[in-house]
């Protein structure tokens, strides 16, 4: 049985029509009264006529909002939160259909246009709309406009607020059902994390100076792992804007880590407030890979046009300087987007596994002359050591390597009160002195073992169909993570001293393949041969590292 509606939009529309009809009769009475008793005596009827004029419009407005609310969320609150008019009742159902159709026609016409041309067409379309028409589209077509590059920021913010409310309700229902029917299902933990994130999204952001601001989402899609883009700060007024592109294993359920990095980036370390005239955007607008399928460029190739379109569609101040801060696999995606002509005023690559096999130096990125490009590689950043997608940009000519201070490993580039973060803020606002890296340009001493993982993944991927690489990646994740976390003794592997280590990896790999249903593609001997070949690569790298240490006089 359907729940009873507190407000029936059909009744509101009928009442509005009744009042409109009666108003015409009241006008006739007023005119007749003026003739019989004079305008002065008939004056009190003017307030009745005014009410009879205003009330139907308000009733129609409430009916329109009620209809939009039936789909989920509170359109009135969403529109009001971002300064959009809530008077959408003046847009009839017929007019609304026309608005939606016209926008879809613009998108269809520009389907093959460049991202810049398409965003310009969308801007032109919205510029011609009246305030109530913009709000009607926001309330009634949030799926269409919430992630629409080129649409006004306020429209996207409000539309995505509605979409988040709807997704939260859906996820809560799914979670409750799963807990009741299958409480031990691993998906319970995932849904709990997603519900937690969506609940956080509904809460206001408290700025550094204590102001409460609604969170501003430029993109929200809960499907699969989820897509999110969020703005911190005032995009319309910011002179300095950063777009953060994350890498592997980032999803909707763990998005809070990206948001935390954005908060650190926008925070003035001296005052604790947001940096003046600055905005930061997190862009999780692509399906990020897991560890196992990260050596494949597919997801970077698919995501690069999306980043290009997103950047072209941002509504910013005309003089705004926009910097690209890319991390991990996000550097590969960003490299491909830059080669497509995506416009940024400065670029920073962090923890990069390589920018693509075709990139040997900064000139290969095809950037406008004079665009500053920087790179960071912290000690122990295992992802950088793999060079899975080409040379580390930290070692390329034309790219300035920046110091990372106390950062170590793969995920500490935004760590508070540290040189790495200070350098990022200096690039962002263009104020201060950059601290450059002063050590050896060679890969750090932790490199032995990276070759093992790279060879293992590539060799195993050659045995399965391309559409199975995602499942293979999941099967290999525990081993790759073990290498990254140091639970696999990479030095022992490199020295070839650990038959036990080899056996442990073989057993773990076969178990993972069996769980993923991929053991039919491999025999035990196949996997053993691949592991042996991968260890040979690790031994080779270890020998090179020892030779380098001897040359530096660090080893006898």
C-alpha cells in the first residue's frame, strides 16, 4: 500500500484553478461595485483581488515542489540552500517538458563537439532561462543537470543535494534489508560505509573561521563504486582553484580521505581559516582501478575525456588560475587529459606510476609554453617505484621535482604541517618559495621488489581475457598490498633466498585465483613459472641498486 501523501499536488492545482476562475467573477463584482457605490467605497475589495491573484500562483508553486518531492528529497530546501528561487509553480508541466526537451536537444547537437564547445552551448542555454525555469529543471531533472558540465554551479549543487538525499534513502533501505536477511554478507560493511558518507554529505561543512556552509557537489553518481566531485570555497570568486585527481582504490565509501586532503589543502596553516580567494575541487569522476588492474591504462583512457569535459564546464571567475594536482593512477589519467588539450595553469604529479609509455619529457605533454610542471615522489612510494606506465615524472627533463619533507609511502602528500603540503599551497596561490628536492635523482633505495610486482601482474594478465582483468586484479590485491605494506620480504625475494617466500606467494596466488574463479586459466606450473620470472626481475633490480650504492661509496 502506498504511503499517504501529506500534500496532494493535484488538489493544490485544482484549488488554484478554482481561485483563478473565482477571481474573474470577483473582478466583475468590483467593477460593478465601483459603478454603484464609487471607487472609494469599493476599495477594500482590492485586497481580495490581490489575494485571489497571488494565492493561485503560490498554490501552483507548492504543487510543483510537491511533485518533485515525490521523487525523493526536499526540492524547496535544496533550491533555497544555494540561492535559487523556489517559485517554480509558474512553469507549467507543458513548459517543463519543453525545457527538458530543449536541453536534451542542445546536448544531442553537441554530442561530437569539443568539451569546450559543448560546455559553451550549455552555458548559452542556461543564460537564456528565467530564474524559475532554472529552478524547475533543478528540482525536476536533477539527474540531467547535476553533473552537467557547463551548467551553473548553483544548479549543480542543488541538483546533487537532491540526488544525495534520494541515494541515502535507497542505501538505508538496502542496508536494512540486507541486515535482516543476510547479516554476514560482506556487502553490509560496504553499505554501512556508503550510508556514513552520504549522511556526512548532508551535514554542513564548517569552514576554518567557523562558518556553516552546505556542501557543494558538482557531480554525484552512486552507481557501482560511485562518482563524486566537490567544491570547497567560493568558486565564483576564487582567484586560485585546485582540481585534485585521486588514484587507485578510491570510491564513494572511502571518499572521506579525499575530502580530508582537500580540507588540508585549503587551510591556511597560519590562521586555520580557508586560504583567501581560493577554492579546491575534488574530482573522483572516473572508475578508479584496484591494485591488481592498475597496470592497465584502460580506466585512465576512459577517464581522461571526462576530466577534460569537467574542466571545460567549470563556472569560475574569468581571471581564475586553475592548478591540477594529480596523485597515483590519477597522474596517468591527467597526462592523457593534458595531451587532449585540457587547460590548466600549473600541474603537479604526485606518486606517479608513469605518465604513459609515450611521455619521456615535459614537451610530450603538449602543454602551452611556459606552463609550470612539478612532481613529487616521497621515500618509500611503492607505486612510483613500479613505473608501471613509464618513467617517473620526477626524473623527467622540464619537470621540477619538489621536496616532500616528512612524507613517506604513497599517501602522505597532503599531510598537515609538512613541506609537501606547503609546496602544493605555494603552487596553488603563487605566493611563497618552493622547496625543491635536493637528493639523488635516482629511484630511492626501497625500489627492490617493485619489479617483482610489475612483472607478476603483467605476466598473469596475459593469460586471461581482457574482460577478466578486473577479477584478476582483485585476486592479486592481497599480494600487491603485502608488497606495499612490507609484509612480503622484498629483500629476501630480491636475493633469491626465500624458497619459502616463493611457495607462500604461489599458494596465496592459487587461492586467490580459485576464489575469483580464474584458476581455469592457469595451472600451478604456469603460476610457479610466472613467479620465478618475476623474482628474476626483482633480483636484477636488486643487483642494479647494489651497484649504485657501491658507486656512491655507501657499500664496500
